[in-house]
DNA sequence: GCATTGTGCCCAATCGTTTGTGCCAATCGA
DNA sequence: TCGATTGGCACAAACGATTGGGCACAATGC
C-alpha cells in the first residue's frame, strides 16, 4: 500500500499532494520521463525508457502515493475519459439500472461516468448539459430524450459532442431502446387472450417515447381485434407510484362500464395502481387484471405477484455505452433495439399460478 | 439562446469551441479582463471593469456560446466545485434518495456532485476513491462506510480531504445518520405491543452500522422485556429483495417453534421476505407479522401495506452536504443524528386498518 | 497648474501534465 | 578505430483559465 506521505517532499501541490515533479525529483529524472514511465499504455514505437528507470520511477510514485491530476492531464490531452449521463431521476429504479449498465461498460473501456438528474425539466436539462460540456466530457448518454423536438439534442449536435440516446428514442437520432411497441403489443395480447375487452391504460408521460410507444402497440392490438380503447380510459401519469395512484383514481371515477383490466406502462405506476385498487376494495387478479412494464426485481415478490413486460435494462445501458465509445472513436453510430418478453403472474392470471418464481 | 457557433472565430480550442481568448479578441480586450467580467461574484474591492465593457464582454460570450473550461479553471484555482459521493449502489432506492438530498443541497452551494457505486466491495471502494481524488474533488460524502475499521476512511484522513459519512456511521468520524438504534427499538416495541414474543430478524450486512444498530436496538428491547432473541432466528442478508428472500427461507427452515413476527432491517429485504412467506403459504398480517425499515414510497401501496420505520432519507442527504460544505469552508465538522418514526400498517396490524394511507 | 488619487485594463506568471524535438553517449558494423 | 545508428533522457512549449502587479490616463483637490 502506498503510504505515509512525507511532509518534506519537493514540489508538492498547494494541497500538499505529490505531483509529477515530486516523483521526478525523487527518482532523479525529468518530469517528462516520469510522465512516460507512468503512462499505462506502452507508446508503440516511441521512446519508452529503460526498464530500470521505469521501475524506479514507478516505485517512487507508489511510495509517495502519487496520483495523477486528471484535470491537468485532461487539459493537456483534451480528453477526460469522462462520459456524461443525463437521466430523469436516479430514484427511478429503471434508470438506475440502466445507468449501472452504462457505468459497467464504460469502465471496461476506461471511461468514468458522470451521471446527473434532470427531473425531466427543460431548464434543468439544459443547465446540466452545459455543466457536463463545461467539464469537457468526451461523450454523452442521454436517458431523458423527448420524443418529438428536443432542444438539448439540438445543442448537442451544434457542439459536435458524440452522444447516444438510451431508453427513449427521439426522431432519427442514434438510440438504444427496447422495442416498446412490441412490448405494448405483448401486454395487449396477454389481456385479450384472457378475455378482457374493455381495458384502461395508465399511460405515462406523453413526451417519453417509452410511454408513447407502449401505448401505441397496446392500442393497436385492441383496435385490430375489434375492441378499440375508450379514450377516457387512457390517462397520462407520472412514472412513479404516486403517478399510478392518481391515474387509477381517475380511471375508477370514469363513468360508464368499469374496465376489467389495466395496463400501466411502468411497474411503479402499476404498484400505485394496485394500492388504489386495494383501497377501493377491488380484488386484483379476480375482479381486475393489472399488468405493468419493466419487470423490476420486486415484481415477482409482491404479496400479489405482478405481471409485467420485461425489458433488458442493464443490457440496454451496456449497449448504449458501447455505441457511445465507438462514436467517440469516430465510428458511425446507429440505433439498436432490444426485445421485450412477457412475465405473466397472478395480477393477471388470478390465484391459480402459485408456482411462479424467477 | 446562445447561438450559431461561427467557424471563423479566433482562438478556438481544438474541439472548435470558443475559449476565453475568443471572447476577449472579439470584445477587443485582454483575456484577463474577460475573465473578470465573466466571473460571477463581484470581487469585493478589486478592479471590476467598467459597466460598459463588462456588458459588452458578456454579450459576446453569450453570442458565441462561450462556456468556461472548468478543467482549466480548476487547475488554476485549485477548486473544482465538485463533491464526490460514494454509495454502495444507486439501484438501492434508499441510497438514491439520500443522493438526491446531497445533490440538491450541493447545488444550493454551487457544488456539483460526482456519484459512483462501490458495491460495498473493498477493492472497488479504494479504486473509486482514488478516482475521485485524482479528479480533485473538493470534498467527499461517504455513503458506504464500514462500522469498524475502514481503510477508505484512513486514506481520506491521510489525504486531508474534507469528508463526511452519511447513512452509516463509523467510529468517531463525522457522520449524518438516522438514529438506527432508536428505530430498531421502535420496531421491537411495536411487535411486543402486538403480543409477539418469538421473532426473527433479517439482519442485513454486519459491516453496515445501519444493520448493526437496528438489530442492536431491536434486540435490546426484547431482552429487556424478558424475551431475548433466539440467535438462530437472526440471519444476516444482503439489503435487496433477493437477500430478504434467502434470509427468510433460512428462517423458515430453522428448527424449533416458528416465529410469529419478522423484522427486516430494510424494506427491500422485507419485500423479499413477503415473497418467500407467500410462496410458503404463510398469511402475512394474520399468521405472521412483518415490519421493514425506511418506509420507501411504495410500502404503503403494496397489495399488503408494509409496516416500516421511516427514516428521513432526503433530509439526511441534505444535512450531510451541509456539513461537508461547512467542512470545506474550514469549519469543524460534527455528527448529526435524525429521528426515525413508526409507520404501522397491515403487515403487522392484520386486515383491520384499511384506512391507513400517507 | 501640479500633485494626488482612482479607474480601467494589460502583462505575465502560474496551475500539473503531456509530447515533439534534440542532445549525448553507447553500441554496432566493417 | 571511425562513422552511423539508436537508445535514453532532458528541454520547452503547450492546454485554457485566473490573478497580483503595474501602467496609462482621467478626475479630483488645492
């Protein structure tokens, strides 16, 4: 373990930490030599220094606990090995999971990730983006794109910073998403197969392609089957528990025949829906089928296991970072779509499938 | 809106972005003058420039879309306005919520936060810490401290970087925590009051003070009441759903009288517990009481609302950042403890309290 | 009208690294 | 033994911003 930073070293920085000059002086070489000796990659055909010197310099660096000042290095090299990540909220497990995939893959390529919340707020998005750019990130993963026109994307293009969208698509821009339309279709077909004809949708935010596409796919299937959705039963919502709760309350207040099934475009909204139904005395799985989206880890462990459409969140994050790294390297970036699958459980099947687990 | 970065500007950086020199040249002043004109704070008694010049410089900066290179600025000023945050995992809603508090309060003081996962792994913690230090963060919030000896804390002290612990305490180091011992006592007293005498604990990770202290408080109350815990019914666990599931399986396998109540030191572990109990055909709320910890937002909306001890997560994060900022400013840092409260619901009360909501 | 004060800016050094270039000495072939 | 080569390192110039010091000029006081 590097140890005991001595206080009498030469060329310490103002915080008292050893610099490259410290190491160089102690090893009796020039800072430039120290820099080369400590740079990880063997610089191909370049002058690399004798093995003895390199070893000596590395030993000294180790001993004084030298840590390269990445700010200074980045200033010189114009690369930070930093990827910016913009997400709506990290308290949303879906985004947190995607982020983990991004970070994991980034690390494989030597990138660190700088993630920040935007709360889906336009002003905040712009401000956070500027912050990331000011910190000279090498590229950006955008997890909060708007489906139609997106000012943040415009800026990104103007600045010529490599970027990729994840989770949500926007127009033609390179993105890594799950096939949300197909996922919506899966949910719809499942409910149709179970005999439901009049269903409601907790539809999420209209500016998010995830919500829009899932609803679209869902709606298509019911229309094609001759049972088009009742527009009054399609209510927008936030993506969290509270959003689902409110949307479900509105659904229950809607006049006309009550639906027999509810599709929530997000598992947390589905849980809020379950809460509201329970408070209203509706027996989920019997009187009402509920299906969510994303298949978060706790869906199968709920007191009433939740049916859901599984999207490969972690993989989505990994893939997005892979695309970004390629883009930073100068490659052309293209979009990727991953496939969702259905996890049917008791919230739609009723109490007849106790053996479901994962 | 700053617009249309023209391509024919002088002194662009290598990525084609305008620099301070660009702005200065266009405004017909020296870069130093531009720097002063663009620095936010009015430097007390220092020469500040004529209002006309300042306005002109600012206009130019706006027009060419100048964004200060924070790397270069940080190199010169030795301040990054960056606070590092180390957490076990952001997919843990508890930590994600604390992080949001940290970030929110940081922003108030002009800090950005650089958060990263450590997965509670020692090697990863050390590596991530070095990374943050290499990026010259001004201070660090540590969300994954070990209760006993913590090597990361040692390093932090050696480097003389201001830091504060959050959520988990460790020895005498300044920390902002919830009174976990008191929280454990609340849970215990609640179960005792309901008549439970033989109870099990899904105890969390032994290196986390949160788990240790909650268990300690819980255990104390039962011992004081003359019903000491059966050590076989206290099983360590991870803090997630899967961890709770496994721990509960072990509890169910334990020979001897079955317990009538289970305390999980974390809500996700509690949900895993619910899942396992359900699969085993145990009726929670009737045959078995379950109480969790943290009172996450979905606890009240579960198909069977979960009793829990609420800890003020967001506030904990805010407070921690407040302490850190003071510490960076040179103030002495001291520990703060926040108070938990009980949220009793049907997972312990049975089906007789349908009116509970939040 | 002259000395004094103050205002508005520029100059140049500096933060800690990286990297193209060039010098010196050792090594090699003949 | 001599010239050509090359290995090993030092030099110095960046990167883009900040900041103490100082210069020129205008305003002020007497």
